[in-house]
C-alpha cells in the first residue's frame, strides 16, 4: 500500500535519512523504532508531505507519488496522528471529526442528524463506548485519542501514522487504546506505529523496522520481534563517555528527598544529590521525571514527603522561593516557558534575578549598566554567539537561545541546578557545548539534576542514572553499572513498577 524506496534527506552537513526503504502493507501494523535523533520524525514528515526528500521515491498502491504539501498526502489517504494533535475543546466528537470536511446539507442547512449517524457508524465498529455528544474537554486523555482515531478513519484515512500515541497514557488506558486500534486495523486500515515503548511494539506489531543514525539497520517480525531484539538493534551510543572523578561519594549532600509524592508520581520518590554530582533522571515522556523537577522547583504541589537543601528544610511554595535559596532551573520548552522571544537578550538574562541589578536596593529601578555587564560576562561563560546585547531573543539560533536560558544562572553559585531536556531541539555542535556547560556547573560544586528522554545523554552526563517509568523510580544505576541496553530495558520493558 505504501512503499518508500531510497529516501534520503540532508540538513546542511547532517544526514537525517540515508537510503531508507520500507513498506507498509494493507491491514498491517508496522512498528518504527529508534532513539532520539535516529530519523523517525524526519521520515514521518516526508510521508506526511511536510518535507520533500532530497532523493528517493514514495509509492502508493505501486504507483509513484510526489507530495508537494500535506494536502497531497492527505488526498492519498495518509493520516498522521500525534499524541497531542489539536482538538477543539468545546466541540463534541462529531463536530471534531467534521473539522475541515464538507458538511452534509438538508434543504440548504447543515444536516446534523446525518453527521452524527456517519460518525456513530464508524465509532460503533472501533470505539463503541465513546461518548459522541460530550465536549472533548470533558473526555479522558484516552477517549480524546479515540476521537483522533475516529476523525482519521471516518475521513477515508487508509494509512495511519501514529506518533507516540500512548506516551501520556497510563498502562491500563494504553491497553484499552490498543483494543480500539486493533479494531481499526481489522477494518483494513494500515498502521505505522512510532513508539519508544518497546513492549507495545513487540506485542502489537506484526513487523518492526529499526532506525539508527538515519538508516534502517534491522527488521524484526514473528518470533524475532521481542523487546530484547529491538534493544540490541537500536544499539548504544558512539560517543565516548568521559570519566569524571567527582568525589561525590564523600561530598556533602545538597538535596535530600524522602518519600516525595505529587499527583503525578505514583510511588514515593527518595533520592540524594551531592555537591559536584550530576544525577540524570531518565525515562519516556510522562514517566514522572519532569514532574519531580517541577515539584523541586516549586511549580507543582507536593502531597507528601520531605525535602532538605544543604541540611535545611526545603518546601518551596513557588519558584520564587526556590530562587531565593539558591535553586536554578532550565525548562524543557524554552519557547513557552523559558524566553521572551520579542524582548532583548539582556532582559532575558537578568529577569529571574532583577533585584540583583537595582540602582538602590530598596527601589525597583534597574541599573542598566550593571545588567549589561552581567550579561556580557554570562554570555562569554556559556559561549553564546550574538550580534549585540540589544537584539531580540527570537533572532538567535536554537542552540544560542538555550545558552541564553543557561546564562541567567551563570553569574551566581547555585546550590542546585535543575535541567529539563537541556539539549532538546538544538544542533549537534550546540548539544556538545551545552553538555560541557553542565559538567562545568557540577565541577563548580553545584548539585545537578538532569531530566532527559535521551538515553545517550543520560549516559554521557549522569554520574548516577535514575530511571523512571509510569510515575515511579524503577532502577538506579551508577556510571559503572549503566549500559544502553540496561537503561532501555528498565525504561521501556513491561515489568511491574515497584510497590
């Protein structure tokens, strides 16, 4: 039904995809797996018509197809469903399914009865219990995924590309989702399933293709399709992990957490971070690691347990409390919660610590000269490339925007540094620089907690690696114990979460 032959895509000197060939047959579920940066997202964009390959061919039903836009792929019956694909919250399932489609008319007026009957017929076949007349804002996350599936299938979607469809769903809801997906497959719909949850790939897919460094490195099917075989094919990191003698075993404890609970952490969390130590929190999206960082930062309510910072009770009511006692934070999404894109670099750097740059301590009047001087010192420390301190943050490259966020804390000694996905969405060279900055922060005597979904990053940065799955810590590794396979098995295999 869908065939890719020799698909190649380059971005500058980076080979995003190199000679990728694969097929998706009618009524089949094909798994697509690979670590972050393997090329999955680029391949999806090419199939969806959002990007054109530099070389290679796409065939639909055996005939060559050239997609100039997503509209062309849509006309060919291809539907890409992301885990957070937008729905209109105030519309019910029927109205959401008809978005972008012609409405049936009766005597010149929209025929809502025909609309509901058309959607109800498909819903009865794949998700019979789905409420069709309730605003989707009132539905559960799983039911909203059903609506996305329903919209794709009801609109003559023959091929579904599902990108991490269960990433935000708990295990029991994921099983319900796959029951619905199986009924969708049984209607003849072909499915390409992209997921980091290897147990789901192994149990649900008839075949799986493994991408690594932009190339197809393996295909597994039948009895060969197991979590173990996928992990082996995905391989480890080619980057040499530098050995650092941090002396952490005897260093003072910076952060101590005992039995911490939040609404998203299913089990109490306990851990320590020592001065000069980088502790990596590794897990898939929704595993709980980012929620722990938010609780430490004071951005998420704590429902139980205790924290101590350098021996003193630590219970921040908000991020301002955290900043006041020497905790610093770099968020995962710099665009939404990290930067003011339309304001200048100096403002973005000094914002969290404005009281440090006043002309008179008691008055909120900024000392522009001091602010500018502090910015220049911080920019040099993080190797930021820029034209002038007054240029807008949005004019920087992605890597330099991330360095700008780091620069906020470069002029002070933070007791604890919290980093959430610190290298996400930046180029390879910028990633290397950011990792050097993280190591330098630890070497300066800070405790560092790094939350990441990038297994190789966890291995490269963590003196210890704490693995999260389904809202709980499932394993803790020392640097000597950690391996790519062990981390993948802990984060992605179907094992019971400790009670």
